[in-house]
C-alpha cells in the first residue's frame, strides 16, 4: 500500500487559487483512474479534478467553500502501487496542509505563498465574509482580519488588481492612508476633485421591500461574481455606444446554401457566430487601437487578437470562453472552435484558462430575438460588440437603373467602448468596418 498526495493542479498562467465547490468522493470511497474526485471553481469557470491513480480516498484536507492555492495538497489516496510522489512544479510537497487562517501568506516573486514554518503565526480570528458579494484572496482576508478591517470597509476599497480585485498593495495603502476607503483620492472640502467612482461608492444601496408572497432567491457564486464585475466595469469605464445597421442578405443566402452540406460533411452546424468573429478579427487588424487595455495612464496595445464570445448557461448565468489568436484561424477553424467552446460551456467542461486572456468580446443578442443592445464592457478590455437579430425588412437599394425598394436581411451592430481611450471616430469606424466585411460577403465562397 502507498499513499498518493492529490494536489490542486495548475489551471492556467493567471489562475493561482480555486474554491472547492463539492467533494464528489468521500473518505472511504473507491476511485478509478481519471474519475472525478471533486468540483472546483475559479473566478471564471467551474471544473472537475480527476484522480490520476486508482485507489481509496483516505483523507481530505479542505472543506467545501474553502479557497485552496494551486499546488496545495487537497487529499490523500491509498493505492496498491509503490509509493508515488505527486508532481508539483510550483511548490515543495506539504505533507500536512496549513489552513489559510493559521498562517500569514508571504507571497514570493513567483506568486507562490511561503508556507514555511518560519512564516506561521498565531491563529488569527477570521472575519465573516459571508455577507460580502466581492471575491477576496486568502491573503487579503488574513490581512483584513489582522488589521481589524471590517467587511463593510473592505467592500468600499477600490481594487487595482485584475478585474477590480483588492490586492495586498490596496490594503497597505488603505492602512497607511488612515482614511475612509471611499476617499482614497480627493477630499470632501473640494467636491470637484472627487471622482465618479467615489461618488458612486458613497451612495447607499436602496433596501428592497419584501411582501408575504415574494420569493427570496440567494445569488449563487457565479452570479455574485458577475454582479461585482458589471458594477466595477461601469465605475471604471466611460461607456459610449455606437450603432450601425448592416444589410447581410448575401451572407444569409450563402449560409442557407452551404449549411446542409457542411453539417453532413462535418457532423456539426455552422452558425453566424464564427462569421461575425472572422469579421471582427479582420476589423481589429485594420484598426488595432480597439484591441487595447488601460493600466493607469498607460495604454497597452495587445499583440494577440483573442476574442471572447459571451454564452448564456442553462443556469441563466453568463460565461465568456475565449478564442485565442482568432485572426490566425480560417472560417473552418473558427467554426470548430466556436462549436467546441459553446458545447463545453453548457456542460461546465471549460478549463479555467479558456476563459482568460480575452482582448475583445462579442455578444449575440439575436439569439434571444433582440435587435440591438448596449452591452457592458468586459474589463480590462475597452470595447464589446453586440450583434442583433437578423430581420427581413424593406430597404432602399441603389442600382444603375435607379433606387428600388426590396426585401433585405438587415441587422444592427452596436459597439460599447471606453471613451477614456476610444473616441467616437475610432469606435464608430470600427463598428462600421465590421459591418462592411459582413455586407461584402462573397456568395460564391467555399468552405
């Protein structure tokens, strides 16, 4: 008999921790190779962790809803094979896990917490974060507990980390400032210097009234993350939306002509989504300053064109899988990628890294019969394109014999962009360029 230490595997370059949602197996249960042991959630996606060995689950080290660092030992499995050491390229094996509330996490330059004996401190009384809708890392939680920062004050701190998260530096700056978090900059003596974000944070959330027949539904973990992300985006970016109406008759007729033969040949359907993504990728190459992000006063021009496609889940929540290097794929490759990501999104089979690294996002409102919308920017990006439903409408067509009215397939495109760095000229030109690519579709194109 030998003991195998199951560790939380690396799930992408930017994923450092995960929350345990559910233990599929319990101590004493038998496990086959590649059988799911537990379900985890990152800030982007839910995943299953399979066992690389067969045996019996002996011990689990973390409870459900606890946050675990990548590389930490999460369970022990008893096997019949010779003793196996779990591969862990990130940190040395820890035979006895140290719970986050019992240690101060000293983050090294490689981003991995120092779990050495010297770093251990007295047990810190944890702060109750159950009433907070924001996500906080174990490091931030332990610092808040140690410094006596309440969850109410913590929720008001403007995070400078990825997707508006509160970082270690934010906590230190808050402690050193000795000020209320909603007055990080500016002062009440000079109202003109107070930022919009600070004014929004000073507003009190209205209390909803509940009558006897009302049903109270608690937000799930993903809905809380979405809510926090959307509010953060509106407080971060100056949103502006431009609209264009496009005549996509040639495109619709082309798809109608090839869709049956394509499905028969490939065993899957071709939707409009990969066609839209191809047009977006081409427009980004023409106007690359839409493919940027903002870091303080710096504009980061992205080398890669990674397009996210917003997808609705059966639960009603939203997820945005990303097609990496979309400009390097032909329409056939984009179709395969879109169908694969959409299918695995609905089955909660996406890998955490497949929702990371997006530089531009598209959302298809036409799926729900909507003709247009004003989507919220997916931070830290600066623009998001919404495509509406394709409708038959009478339209004026210019011909060599004069103008005529005909029934055409029309659709609206709407681009929401960050007016801090994208002006109307660029935003309007970009959405017009996407429409131009769709309108000039070659009806004789082969796929």
